């Protein structure tokens, strides 16, 4: 094709696709989503981790296989991106539970006086002026939860107004918006509302009263359980963790066969490390971590009572509870470590059997093996897993080997990633595993090679972050660089590019990655944008700016390019996004710009978002209610207390293939992981 004609034809095609895809979007979000929801009617909605076709149309299910490594990246990318903004650790990693739990301060959060005088009043005013719109109400509730209560005495007028606004949302006439208020109360982390949320989760009469007699179905109860889990994960007070863990155990015992409630209770338990019980788990008066781990392991061993979607989340919950180090209460440290060691061994043994497909009934489900693979990646001690060892860790490592070799695509891919995470923690295991994973990336099946390349990126990136003096082993880095151009498919080449981003060292492959920003489908180009940002490649700035300046690129690619520019420190992105907002003809274009602003470190972004929430016209163009809602959601993310997204801990290591719709829903984006 004549190179002079290529840009013109691409522009004409992009304009046709944009117009066709946006016609449906003008109808607004689908029913069943809270706030400015995700899903097919508003692709790229807040937190939308769903699949998108190359042309932006349809569901994209034929484009991105739900078992693909790209789905893993969608649910697990936040901690990697956040390392750019929060140096010195992983805000969502195991250290986030070292105790007591701690929050990583959001570097883009404005000063308290800006929040108190500008941001919070703007959100409250938006609720008052445009509160008839369901999307606006839901977005404001969640934004207030993410930002948190202003400092000061309990009777401070602004503090009272914020809490009252969210609590009034519990009585909202719209079910989805009501659920947004429930989540917002959990994200606020105020344990004083914990009992109310527990009553809703348990389906008690008092819970119906909390909702002013509104509907209290199983989905709403599951949403309340996630809100309770948010309090348990965030609190610094041991007594509150004990209370939350105990109520989640109670909920799990009452509803073991419910898909939504069971999964919420299991995930919540994994995020709420109560102290170890003072006595044996079976006779402990207070709920302790040992009892919670035993409960989950018993369910994995027997596998017949707990719903399979809840059971799939149990291995990661076990690993989190065993590895979380919170201060002991009423027990000597040696006794606590002894109890932890015993539970770790039992956990390894149970998860090893699950990974091998041993047992019967539900235990042989592929989704449960996917959970076991990820749990073992967190639980295995690489020193004990060295070759020749007879420790349970070695048996677990061998089980991961076997699963990676013979499992179905998704479970085999997750096993490869788990092996990489183990290897990153131990040089001897890295010596053993790096050449083997490289071999899979070179000679494996077409579906296995991208997973193995990403696993190498995880391994090399973790080694580089934790042990800078350790050189990349066996030429793995050079091999990955070569695959950026020599990969046999666009999928494989993109996986290699992402791997180099994770490793932070594209080297001579950076030129090919920058060139890939201009060709191929939009989804893959967005992956390259994120990879270049991860690697800190300033050479990509000009190409990314061209995407952002283009009038015909797909909105979600513009969002990824703008996010990458912000992570690379480009000082002009906020102005460019404001220009896009001013000239945008379709709602998805505005949404993309507003979502990207959530990653900004430019103080002007706050003022811009505040302006969108209240003006009737922005630079001559009328502001629609959906844009106001997304602006509120972006304000919540930009001004939130923590660097990590409010649902980031729920998303990490989730078994998405077996997630219930209240957790993530590819059809209409109505799950807690689908929200901005």
C-alpha cells in the first residue's frame, strides 16, 4: 500500500468505526451498573477490565480469549503501574499486610485545604444539583468513600455532610446506586458503620432497616460483604479485624452454597488477617486466623459444601492469611510462628493435591486448580524448594511444574506466573526455573509462549527490583528482546513487549516497541503504551503524543496513551485532555479523557475535573450527565487516600474465570472489580 495513503485510510476507517460504535453509547450505561458503569453500552467504563474488540465494537469475546494472559494483566496491572508513582515497594504486595495493615499515601492527593474547600464541596454540590441521575449519585458516593472523611472533630460540618450524604444513599430508590453507597461506606473504612454493613450482609431484619426497607437480595448482601472486607483490610485496630473476620466466618457458614456471598466471604477472609487464636482453633472463643485458615483448607479438602466459585478463591485467601504478619495478641511470638509454620505446611500439602487434580467432585474443577496455582506462588518458600529437598515446598514446586506442562491454557499460564514469582524470591530456584521458562517461551505451544514471556518479565522485574546486583540469568533478557520482533504472532510480540516493560529494560527493542504503537489493532497498541511507560522509555513520548492528538483513534487507546504519558511525566497531558474534552463529539471520547485524568500528577487536573462536575457548558459544548459522573469518579481516584485503587486488593490474584457477577461481570460491568 502506498505509504502516503495509509494515514488517510486509517483516519477514514477510524471515523466510521467511532461513529458506529458510539451510537449505542449515547443511550447511556446499561441497567445493573452503579455509577458510571462499564459494560457494552459504555465501553471503557470505570475500572472496566472486560474485553474489547480491535474496532471497539461488540463484546470482543472472539478477540481476547477469557483465558488469555491479557485478562490476567487487566486484573493485575495496578500494582505494577503504581510502582512508577510509589517508589520503594508494591502497594498491593504482601507487605501491604505486614502489620498492622497500612495504606500507601496517594502522591497525587491534594492538600487537606484543597479537599475541604474545593473537591468535597464540589461533589456534594453535584449531588444536590444533579442527584436525579442514578450515575451521578453512584459516582459521587464512591468518590466520597475513596477520598475519605475530612480531618477534624466528629461534629465538623463538612465531615457530617460527607458521612450523611453517603449514609442517605443506603435508602436510595435505585438498587445499583444503593449498592454504590454500601461500597462507599466500606471504602471509608469507618468501623462504626461496620455493624450496619454486617447486618445487611447477613440478611438480618436490622439490615433491611438500614436500607429503609428497600430490597435485600443476595447480590446486595454480597456487595455488603465486600464492603465489610474493605474495612477489615484497612483497619489498624486488632479488635476490628477480629470482629470483621468473625462476621465473615459467620456469613460463610450460613451461606456456603451461595455463589456471590460465598466468594465475597472467602475473599474478605483472606484480606482480614486476625491475630492467631490464643487456644486451639477448634476451641477458640474469639475467631483467630488459624481457625479461618483451617476452615478454608477443610473446604478445599472436602469440596462438596462450598460453592465452586467461592472455592476457587480459597487458595489465594489461605496464602494471604498464612503469609500476613500482624502483631500477635496475647501469645508469644514463638508460639505464633509455630502455628503459622504448621498451617503453612498443611496449606502447601492441600494446595499441592488440588493442583495435581487429586480428589473428587468440585476439587477437580479447572478454576480451583487456577486458584491453587496462584496460592502456591505466594506460599512456596524458594529456599525450601531447592532441588533435592524433601520439604513440602519442593513437592508443591513440582506440582506447579506439572500443571504448567500439562494443564489447560489458563491454569498452565497461571502456573508459569506462579513459578516466576517463586523464582524471583530465591536465586537457586531462579537458576533452575529461568532456562525452563525460557524454553517454553521459545518452543511451547502458541498459547503457552505469551504466558511464558510475561512470566519471564515478572521474574526479571522482581529480581531487578529486589536484588539490583543480580544479573539477568541465562540470556533470558536478550531472548525476550529478540521476541519483540521475531515472535510468530502479534499476541506473542506484545507479550514480549509487556515482559520488557515489567523487566524495566527494553534496550535495543525499544525502537520496535515504539514503532508498534502506530500499527496493529488498538488493544495491542495500548499494551505497548503501558509497557513503554513501565520501562520509563522517554523515546516513546512523541509517538504517544501523536495518538493523544489524533481525532480518529479509538477512545480507550487514547486513554492508555494518555495514562502512559502521565506515568512518563509528560507535563502537557492535562492540557491535551482538556482539548479533547472540548472537541469530543461522542460520550466514549469524553469518558476516555476523564478516566486518564485519574492518573495525573498535574494539580490542574483537579480543577479541570471540578469544573466538569458543575458547569453547564465546557468550552462551548454542553456537559452531559455521564461526563459529570465520570468526572466525579475520576476525582475520587485522583484525590483518594491511598495510591492503590479502592478495589485493587480484590482484583489481585482473583480467579476471574470463576468469579460471580457481583465480583466481575463481563456482560454489564456490574461487579465490584468493574468499577472505577
